[in-house]
């Protein structure tokens, strides 16, 4: 078994995610978006908008400021290059992966309440499917408004109608045509969303499809444990190790040891090992670099927990905290909020990591100014608390956005 040092593993992982690629010299375009998607494989969606929607941030972290309409167009305008489905949680995925995920569409829904409605009220499922086909695109609220009310033994309430839509979405029988102004899904039938060549592409056997998803995960991660590879597309345990072994036998994955890793690593055969990573950017809590917290700790010695759902008095670092990547290390974390009414990027807290280099405050201040400009905010407020607050405040005052 080959071996890698922790630093080598870290640089391989960041290069696989696109952080060794040069930033665009001009305004990023569709080609740059495709390059990033080719690296990361998918973008996780999250509805929290205290700073910026989660799926926009990984592109910013790799490309710098770009027009978010670039991503919107790739997802919601023809010819669509991405579609919404369950990848790593709710995700934006290349349309070519539709065929690789049909085994998931054929499986039962993981949520018991949704599966129960499908089993107990097949007439509801049929009615909702027909309603979307006849009147779509429709939001869940519009479907609920048209739902027949209870008459005798037949009928259902609005929560059941919503669960029926969720069941049909899981099954791929309805997809997302767009998001409305409130970020609610607007559903339509696949025939009006995906290109015909995507819908009619042959369906691979489930094990073949899962093997391809592991291959994509390995490319995006560079070097990874079994758990990392399985987590990327939330693959089931059944059949995983056999598919993984197939890729090892084919020479696509190379077993490696990394000091400090409790499990063996698997190195993608085409992974790059750059001499250095020259990054200086903030990462979304839902960025692939950190979304598996165990991997973030293993690669960066960075213990990270999102505290959105933690009561305010119990939060350690803040509500919406972004790690700061400088070079190949996570050197700080900042709690951020876009105060759009005031035109200010607020910094409720800023914290340094052990061993953070002395240039951290200046580099982070430059990144905060860049982020504020991208968000259309005119000012970066002084940090309110944290061990990095004072030095960062000095650097933030040194130059305007």
C-alpha cells in the first residue's frame, strides 16, 4: 500500500475540488461553471439565506465574483445542464447523471410519512401526478389549493398532498421547473424539463450506476476513505464495497495510507498533487470540502459544526459560520450576515484557528470586502466578538469595499 503525508492528502483533496485551478482573468462564463461542476460533481441546496443561498457559494469560492444568473440559467433555462434531485441531500446535478440515479428513483422514499401516503392513498398520488401534467408548472401551494376536499371516505388534507408531491419528486415522476421568488419549488413533468436524449438514455444496472457515482466521488475528493466516498452521493451500504473493489481492481483507485487516518484511503489514479495551493476564500457550510465534518477534521484538524439549529445562548462560534481557506489550511471562521436593507455585511463573530499565520487578518479582510462587493453590499462592519475581532476590525477599516 502506498502512503501519503497529511499535507499531500490535503493538497490532493483541494486540487480535486478546483482550488489549484487559476481564477478567471475576465468575468466567469458558462465554461468556467462547467469546469467547477466537472470538479465538484454536484452542488448542495439549502434554503437558509442569511448570507447567500448555499448552492451559489461553491462557485464563488472557486471562481470569485460571478453572476448568479449564470447558475440559474444552467438549471432553469433551456437547454438545461443541471437539474434538481437528491444527490448529497437536495442537490443540483448534471443532467447526464439522471440515468445514474434511476435506481434511487425506483427505491422507496427514506421518509416514513411520505412512503405511508404513497402506500395508503394511491388515488392521491395519481391525482397529483395528473394535476401537474395537466396544469404544470405548479407549486405545492397551488396543488394543495386544487386538492379535492374530504367527501365521505375519499379525500385528504393539504399535508398529504404535499407528501404526494415529495413522493413523485423522489420517484422522478415530477421534477423542478424553477424556484419562485420565495424559493419554493415549482414542479412539472420530466418531459417538459429534461432533454429527450436524457430521458431516453438507457438505464444502467443499479450496481453499474453506483460504480459510476463512486468514480465521480473519487474524482471530486482526490483521496478519500470508504465513508467519504459513500457519503458524497449518500450511497447505500448494500453493494458498495463490491463496487469499490471493482474500481480498485481496474486500477482507477489506489489504496493508500495516510498517518492519522484510522481507515485506509483511496487515491484516484488521475489525482493531482500540486506543490502548493494559493487559495484565499470563504467556504459555505455546505461546500464539499467541509460538508462531511469527520473528513474536515481529518484533513484540516478543523472541528466544525453548523449551529443554525442550536439555541443562541449555546452557540460557540455563531449562527452561519464560514471557514476561511488560506493556502491549504482552514485558518479562521467567521459568522456572517448580509444586512441587505442597510447595505452592510455584518460580522457577528470572527475566530482564528490554532497556528493561523500572521497574515490571516489582512487576507480575511480582503476576502470579506470581495464577498461584500459580490453580494452588492457597500460596507463591511467591524466584527462584534471573537479572538480575531480586534485585528480583523483594524484591517477592515484600512480599505473600503
